[in-house]
C-alpha cells in the first residue's frame, strides 16, 4: 500500500491518496484545492476510483465538486450519520470554504464495521463518534495503517464543542483506537503522522482512557 498526504486549504486538512493498483486509487478527505489533488494524482500516474470521508466538516469535503467535475461518476462514501451535517448550507466557513451540495454519486455505506474494498485495498470502517456523530476511521489492517480524520491527532484529539460533538463519545472512540496494535501507523486529518503506540504513551487524551 502506497500513500501520499496533501495538506489542503486554509486549515491544511490532510487529503490522503492511497493505492495498490494505480488505476484504482482512493482519495480520503478531499477538503480543498481540487486542482492540487488532481495534479498530484497525475504526477503519480494514478486514476481515482473513490472518495472516502472520515467525517462531514467543510474542511474535509470542500474539494468534492471539483474532483467530480474532473472525474465524473466518482463514488463518494460517507457515514449515514454525517450526511445531514455534510450538505447543510451552514457547513461552511466563508470566504475560505463554501457549502457544497449533495453529490449524485453519494454512497451512505460507512456503517460501523463496514468494509470498503477497491483496487487491492481493504479498509474496515471503525466507528469513532465524538468530533461528529458519524466520524469514522479507516483501518487498513493488512498494511497497519489507520486514517483517523479528526478523531486522533499526534498529541491531541478532535474538538467536541461543535454541534454534534460529544466528549464522552470521543473518550470511547479513543479507547477503541487504543486497542489497535501499537505499530499501527496513524495518518490524522491535520498535522504529522504518528503511531498508536506513541499516542498511547504520550497523548494525554488517550492516556486518560487506558
């Protein structure tokens, strides 16, 4: 499994490109700058097969219209619990991020435990509410890689003071992630990569739930 991380937009949300088959690459959390994401795909010789969203916030979904314009028919996978938030006109931060409409290719299939498979990659949907009701992480178990969105960061965790946030749920989600193998590589929604083992040892939010 190969990955590239592209910090995009004013809030520098990490858009992750993941692939095994260059003709069927994944795009996780395309938050902004669709031209930048498409240029990186072209540079790497990749063709996208799907978009997968860890959660609904504007800084993780804003590039979807541009990507669909460049790659018509691209399915966009999301948790059913986050659909209402994702395409609500209030889900924006002007002038940096505008609201977007519901794409015609939306697939509401990221239920807890669902497995997303494409292009030789397989990821389990780990339900991690707290930042949003439908937040999920993608666990590529065979590659020991976890895309955590805004649930787990290096040294911190996602905010729970937005509408739909829940600190008690966040603690349970962090407890769930803490049970994964310590060597698991964590690619968060913002900031630098880390590992589950490092966060168990140093992250005060995760240490509280051990």
